[in-house]
């Protein structure tokens, strides 16, 4: 991340892209089928990735989960706390980072149904693929790891598509379901109170804005000042915010059950053939809920069996059933 003096000389968009975390890449465990597909008659943008297949055409689900789990500290722990861990000797830094990782993992539910694994994956894609840094992670605000937080699943930010100096705030919804239809429906329903409510909105939106005001942690004080001036509902800059959304839609999809049943090319061809129907479902839901004019990025993630994804993530994070 650049210093505050350099950031102050950049446009808002340049500054935010400079602090987005790129990681080490996911191309070895996540195959891209479609990116930046514009859904007709809406401003929805669809992306589709599937679990990568190995040389025997078997899904690398556990490897994908391991790669996602490497991001857990960045997802849960505020940037300012992570930056303080850079003080001291190399050995001290390693110990501090190990402690932070343990602290981050302890915030996740160890048993029962949970959407937290999908929320972590959505964070990884938002930062590494769209270059949209996280404004607020609510996992760090949990007081009981066995209780999921309420409200929106996350908040990211960037610059508006048509103006690199205009703040864009993206409300996030992650849904991992057996059914693609069910996941899409719940995601779009969950966005409605935040996108459709004018101004500071009703209690749901007001609560999230209050959390941002108190707990937003973007690392750079220069960027934070610019964002805080915009997200204050009592200031005129609030009226210029570009509101958008990010959705992770994980759903059951048939993967090869035996080695070499299909080639990687054949599997990707089947995903490509199914994608237009998936995109059409997003169009119908956006229009029926009055959300067609909002920039909404959807990450379609056919995951095999979603419960297998959750279990793989529990293994990667070292969570065990009690």
C-alpha cells in the first residue's frame, strides 16, 4: 500500500485500487467461465467461475477451500491491527500474525449451517478480482462465534464506473444454496432495503451506516477522510454516492464423480451452455424488484454440493465438530 502522501495525489479510484489486496491468485483452483457479462435490460454484471478440475478431471474443492482460507486474517481483522503487527523482529512478526490468524478463525461458527464460508469467498473475489477494498467486516464485531451477525453480509467500495472521483459503495449478499433459484431470490430480496431506500433509509440501512461511521477501517487515513466525508448522511457529499451491490451465488451443480469421466473442455462447455439461463434468472429478479438500474455484480459459483463446500472450508480453517 502506498503512503498517504502518494495516495493524496491520486484520484479516489486510483487510491482505492492501490490498496485492494490481490493475493497470490486463484487460477489454479478456480476456472473462469465468463466475466463482465452485461445482463440485458439491467445494469447487472455477471461473472461465472467453477471449481478447477485436476489432470484426471476431478474437482479441486479442498484445494480451493485451502486457498480461500489463506485470506481469513485479511477478511476478519481490521487493516490497522494487521499493520501494527509489522513492528518488531521477523520472528516477532510471524508470531503476531499467527495469533491474528487464530483470532480470525475463532470468529467462525464451528458447527451447524452457516453462510460465513461464502462471505469469505465473496470478499476474496471482490478484492482480488474487482479491486474493491473492504470497508467493513462485521465478523470482527461478533461477540459469540456461534451466532451469525445480522444485516448485510459485507460492504466494499470503489469509484463509480463513470467518475473516478465519485465514491461507490457496494452492499454485499452471499447465498450458498442447493438451488440457484433460491440463492438468487434471497440475495436480491436482501439487497432491496439498502438499494431502494432513499437517503439514509430505514433502520436496516441506518444501522449499517452507523457501523461504517464507527468501525470502518481502510488503513490509510488519507482515504478514510475522503470516504468519511461522503458516507455521512448529514453532509452534502452523501448525495453523490454511487450505490451498488455484490452477490455471491453458490449452488449445487453436478461435477465429475469418477476420474476422466469428462474432459476439462467438455465440462467448461457445459457451464457455458447453462450460463445464459442463469443470467436470465438475474434479469427477471432484478426487474421484478425494481433493481435493474443498479450496478450489481453477481459471482455465479457452481460448487458441486454446497454442504461439501462448507465442510471443506471447515477443514481448511481447522474447525471441528464438537
